[in-house]
C-alpha cells in the first residue's frame, strides 16, 4: 500500500516537519518516512522558503499552485508581511481586509487531483484560508472525501463573511472521511 501525506497550505514547511517528526495529532499507520509527501503553497515568498528547506528530500513533492475547485487562474491576496500567520487567501472578502497585494495564481482542482491516489492511505492537512469550504463541498459532490483516511482541517468561519460557524460545523459533520479533526 502507498501512504500519502498532503499538506494544503504548507506555509513555511512547519507542518511538514511536524509530520516528519511524528508530532501531528493523528494515528500514523506506518512511520512518517514511509509516506510520500506533497506540499502546496501558492504564496511566492513562502514557496521559495519551502523549496529551499526541502530541496534535498526526494520524498517531498512541492507545488506553488493554489488548491481550489478548478484549474483556472484567479486573484490571490497576499498579506503584506508575506510570512504572517494571517497568510494569504483566494477568498475576496478576507483578501481585501489584508490590504496586501493581489497576484494571479494558477489553481488546480484538488478533488480531481486526489483521484490518482485511489486505494492509498491518504492523510490531508488543510489550511487554505477560506477556500476549504468550496474545496470540501466539491469533494463531497465528487465523492472524493471518502478517499481520505485522515483529515486535519483548519476552518475559517467568520473570517470569511460568506461562511459561519454553523455552516462550517455542518460541512465538517457531513464529510465521509475516515477521521476528521477540525481546528479553528
């Protein structure tokens, strides 16, 4: 069996490192070194840091594409400090509050992309600053939420005016993943 760890919103690599060190709040079915690791971080400055940190690790595959529901190019709002925990976002209501710059980011359809790992053990850490709602909704529609054995997701209700805590809780409770941990 293949073991896959996917870090959506990899930031500066801190959660990839925590995963490698066995410090994630999850049950690893095998040692972390047996996982293939995929990290996605669309913020250009953070992606450079991430790439430098893991350049010598052949088991980590990194991309600067934006996790989303399609393969378009969209506005991506970057926090002016560019390394802030506030992060960056594709959600306009949250992005305009950052007072940062806007770039065009290349997206990919996560629900389609994950299908390549059918039959694998999949652990997903998702911290994509508001886009998690649309991505998870599409996964429910496509049935790809059922492929995930463990999901560690940080939801951002109320930071994104479009979504409430009630909506967030209902969405998380409706997922058919193996195990879901929701952090806010």
